[in-house]
């Protein structure tokens, strides 16, 4: 079961790095880390990750999962406003393009 904890520790390390990247607005780095995180999760899915009879292992796993979820929440706190701003820019650009097409075709 030690490999399970190592997997969660590695995943926690990645999400910590993702949180730092999001905090500093390092979006390209965040995307790279998100891909690495996804790959690692896929690997973890293929492994037997049954419940450990060892209480200490279960507690450590729960602690790591809580940390991963806290990192994820902080990442979303930084990315959601950025995504909303990006969506507004794209919407505005689309409206400008439609207006240009409409008025340029009339003249």
C-alpha cells in the first residue's frame, strides 16, 4: 500500500505546483502541470487502489486527498476570473466582427 501513498504524494506535489503557477498567473506552466496531473491520474486508475487495512495509511491518504482538493479550490479561485475575462473578450471580439461584417457589406 506504500505505492498508493507515494502516488498520492506525487499527485499532491503536482497540484501544489499548479496552485503556485495559478497564483502567479503562469498559465502555460499551469497547462503543462494539468496535463502531467491527468496522465498520473490515468496511471493511478489502472492500479489496484483498494482500501488499506492499515489505519495510518488510510489517514495519510485522506490527508493527501484533502490537500489536493484544497489546492484545486485555490487554483479555481485564480482561474475562474481569468476564464470569465477571456470569455468576455472573446464575446466582445465576436460582436465587433459581426458589426464590421454587417456594416462593411452595406457600403
